[in-house]
C-alpha cells in the first residue's frame, strides 16, 4: 500500500476520491454518478487543453497562447458557420484543427528557427491571437441564433450515457497516450525535455521535436475551440480567458515537470479533474470565487514544491546508486 501511495497518479486519485467524499457530506447529491459524469463533462475541454500543454512542457517549453488560440479559432469557425450555414460540420471541425495547428506552428517556428524562449514567444502570441479575434469580429459576439442547430447540438448529443463532448475528451486522451508511449515522436518528446544534449547525440532533432509539439498543441486547441463555442453557444474575444494558466496548473498538479521530460497522460488528466472537482464543489459549499482562486493558487505552489522535492530525491538516489556501483571497483584497485 505504501508503495502505491508513493506513485503520483495513485496518490492524486486517492486525494480526488477523498475530496469528493468530503464535499458529498456538504452537498448530498455531489457524489452521485450523474453529478460526477457532469463534472467530467465540464472538465473535458480543460483536459484537452492540458494535454496540449503537456506535450509542449515535456520538451522543456511552455505554451501560454493555447487559450488565445482557442478564442481566435473559435471566433473564426463560429463566423464561418454563421456566414455559410450549408458548410458540413466536418469541414468546420477540420478547419478549426488546421487553423489551430497553423497558429501553433507559428509558435513552434519562432522557438525552433529563431531560438526565442518559448515563454516570450507565447506571451506575445497570446496577446496577438486575442487581438486577431477582436479584429476579425469587430468586437461583436456570435450568438446561438446565428449558428446552425447541428453545429450546436453535436457535443451535447448523448451516446451510451455520456455527451459527445465527454467522449471527445476520452478519445483525445487515448490518442495522446498512444502517441507519447508508442511512437518515435513520443520518445523524442521525453528525450528532448529530459536531456537535450543526450538527445542530440542520440540523433534526435530537438528543435524539430519542439516545433511538432507546438503544432500538436495548436491542433488540440483548435479542436477545443469548436467544442467550447458549440457547448456554450457563443463566441466572443475573451472566451477561455485564464485557461492557459489552468492548463499549466493541471499539468503541474498531475506531476508534469516544468523542467521537461517527466510526466504522464494519466497524471495530466487527474490534474485537470482535480481542478474540475474544486471548481464545481466550492460554489456548492458557499465559497466565493476569490477564495477559490486563492485555493487553486495554493494547490499549484504545493504541487510545484512536491515535484521539486521528488526530482531532488531522485537525483540523490541516482548519485547514491552510482557511488555504490563504483565502490567495489575502487576497493579492487
């Protein structure tokens, strides 16, 4: 049992389960299957954005523009749907993914080719993409009555007891898990973030890997843009404001190292669900939004401290094992 609790994902799952049990004592219906499914559905878009952020952080980078990418792309496809209602939904979804991937590619190119620090690049493009959304829309909103019924209804359609939005998140989780675990890109992503010098000697193009990570992040943000706009039936400049920080928080809480090369898909999903449970539970028990922000911030700091201590301890273990391996040779000499 103690070995299981030392594993980050297991410990985080236990913490979430305890939180749900505690909140259920204050709100009787909180732990019902229907409400838990609703919490997962509410958190689905954050899960997708957190996985987008994870792929970039693993390469020792960061993407602060994911939410701005979502805002611009969501505005673009909402306006396309309003202007051309006969366009098939699949075309709009593909357009969202491609636009998002293109915006991600801009970030990746600046980081890869011009070697500008990722935090500087994405902080700049965060503002640029939000500004582009304002210019594109003229500051106007696209409302539900301007969008087609199929555009709005697909994510809400229930299949096997869950909305399509939830199934979309589950499918993306499975795809990213397979991509990072079983493909060359996944191995390169961990190697580029874990030890860039060793990765270069192993024949990995670290810059290209970072570029692809940003493109993937952008594509997922593009997909999330359609899911957001259709679910909330509105597009405006400030949609998903603050979600760039929530996506980073989900990664950090889930055990993704900001230093790169360490973390798992399951951890990221649990980190997002942790935030989802908090955001759904605290209003129910009468805690103000400002207190919620303070609690979320405290949790993030504690998670960073926990990650830092874990990485330091891991380094000490490696050094101790290395010293133990060398000592017999020194005695023989």
